[in-house]
C-alpha cells in the first residue's frame, strides 16, 4: 500500500470516528513532560474514538507510548514518510 492511500484510509476512519488499528514498522518520537525516541521496530498502533492513542511493541502487554482520551490525531505524508501524530494540549504532549 502506498503512503498516500494509507493516509487517506486512516484520515477517513478518524473523520468517521472509527477505531483505527495499524500494524507495521515505525519509529516513535515523544515530546512532553519528558522526551524519548524509539528506533524503528514492529509496532501496533490503536487510535480510539475518544482520542486515546496507544503504541505497543511486538512483545509484552503494556503500551510503550500512549496519550489518554481527549488527544487529537492527524496523519501527514512528509519527506516520503507517513506520520501519525497524536497531540494533547493540557499537559502539552506529542507523539509522532
């Protein structure tokens, strides 16, 4: 699947308020109360209608990164990469 097609599918699902589940290889950037970066690896991404945003690794049951309800999610294609961003304003947090 091309990034443009994936962006469109995820964008439509978010706009419709659907549960979004993505599986693939990606890297993670987190900016907020702390900062972290995870190198590329297999991940499971879950985006819920209430804004909850969860990223799981290929092992274990706990999310490696998450945003609670009320977060806003956007999808952009930039520099040949597909980026799914979750932002929360209070407290200010961002996962890319």
